[in-house]
C-alpha cells in the first residue's frame, strides 16, 4: 500500500493532523479549498473526528478513481478506538494538491455504547427487518421496527441527516427512538444516511444538494411505510436538527397528510446556526487563532447569504451547490394549519441554540392551531439526560452514553398514538 505515492502523501497529512499541525496540511490545499477551509477550521473538524474515533493509526483498504489530472483516493482507516472504522476520501488535482475531502464513521460497536437495553424498551414487543430505501445506484439500507401484535399501526420515519452515522444515528439515538416507540405500538423506519452508505458519493459531479442528501431518501422512506399493509395511514416524519428545519419542505414535497416531529429543529437559516455551533465548539485557548477563524467564517457566511459560492467550493464540508439549495429555499415553506407538529427542545445544553432557539420556533408557530411544544429540563441535543459535569464540547468523545431520555419517549409515543393526521 505504501508504494502508491498518493496514499503515502495522504498518510503523511493524517499524521500531521494527529500532531495538530493543520497548518502544514493546508499548505498542500488548492487555493480554492484553502480559501474556504483554513487551518483552524480543518483542525476543528479533525478534532471532532478524533473525539469520536481516536487517533488515526493505519490504512486498512484503498480504492482510487479517476485520472492523474483529477484523482480520488478512498481509504478505509483504523483509528485508535478500535470499535470504529473510518472512510476518508481525498480528491487530488494534477499538481497533487488537495481539492476536496470527506470523512465518515462507517461502523460502531453498539455493545460498548450501552451496559443494558434502555428500561423502557421491551424487545419481545417488536420485530425488526431489513428494507431498501431510495433508488440505485444510491439506495441505502434501513430497518423497519414493527410491533408484534395485530395492527394496523401508526408509522414514523426517522429523517437521517447525519453523514457520519448509519441508521442508528449518533450514539444510537435513532435506535432508542425506534425501539421505544415500537414498544408502544408504533412502526418505525430508520435508514442509513446516503454518505454513510456511499461515502464516495461526496466526490461525484455535480455536487450534492439538500434534495440528494436528505429529502429524496426521507420521501422514499415515507412511501415504504405508506404502502405497508400494517399501516393505518397515520404517518409521522421525525427530524432532528437540520432534519427538523427541513420538515416543512419535506411535507410540501411529500404532498400527503403527515404529522411532524421537530427534535431540536430551528427556524433560522442553517448558516446562522452553524456560525453559533462552530464558535461554541472552538476552545478559547488561542485567542488569535479563534479571532482569525471567526473572521474567515464570517466572510464565508456572508458569501453564502449573497449566493456567491460556486458548486465546488465548500464550507463545513458542504458544497456551494448545497448551500445555494438551502439559501434559495429558506422560508419558502409554511406548515399547513391542518398539519400537527410536536416541537421538542431541552434546557441546559447550549448546542442547537438551547432555550432561545425553542422560543424562536415557538414564536414562529404561535398561531398554529395544531402545534404542541415541549421544553425538557436537563435534555441534551442528543436527547440524553444531562449528567453532572456535562460539557457539550467534550460530550461527543464519550464511549458510554445514556439512552434517550424516557420522558421524551413516553411523551412522543403518546402524542403519535393520540394525534390524528388524516
């Protein structure tokens, strides 16, 4: 494997990132990529991956695509937390400079995440089966969790927007939701994110949009539940974060009666939420670097607002075409007053905007006759109960995580069972 000079160069870059020397790596970026991914932002992205997976150790497998003038190298890598395998892709130009890259956590040993099944889950109450969501060549796998007793049942689709996670979601968040709701008599479909199943898709042309990334598979998953003989026609889309923000657009596109559940969703433009989240995540150990990063990010966000990003340029791992899609559709979709919506936020975790974001969403839906609002004390953005000493900047690095909070499981299950969509 070391005989391939491009792979050897990439491994050298990864080891420099292990040493927190993003400055040296950025020197090998193309000018366009360097403009949107400066060293502080690259180091921040790498540090987040390290908190999830440990340090890079070695390459397990490699594949290459394209010619020497535009070559994409796909690597499967082992990181020091051996429960995880990470896919890394690097696009190189003719001068062997980096034009683009992506990273995805491919596997996760769930046996190390929990010491026991959540107390509100009764595995004997449901079965699980595999389904295929979407269309080739980008179809993804999914799991349909179905109660064992006679139906029909209401159904829920967990809208996946997490490129670094499969169908179970971050820290098995979606799996907990599926198991908890199925225990209460609700069919639940969860599925792999397209970049988790197909990391190479990030290097295709034209670059992905929100439609490709989220909405196509969510719509296909709703169609699967709608056609299921055990469905009673009462369908709900459950979106977390960006998925919650996209619910009005998804409902408009789906075009059929649908209940909505927004978990830590937002109504502000995603670039404003990103600016807050990234600023919060940067550890203030080097004020100069932080100020430099904030200035660069501010300029990038201004260009996004003005629609000045090209299709190949990237901010926070998403192309200009992706950001253009978000910008052009922002605010175009209102939730129909016949559509029930359940809005969930938590107190005590500034991630996702905290209580202030909840108030913004509540104000935006204040006149909606079928809106239900729930603000849970001590609920983290990952739907876990906040424990003593919780630090949202370091919480992602913990291997052991508590299950999704039972308060939310109970309330959400009750709301779905008692809410009429059609």
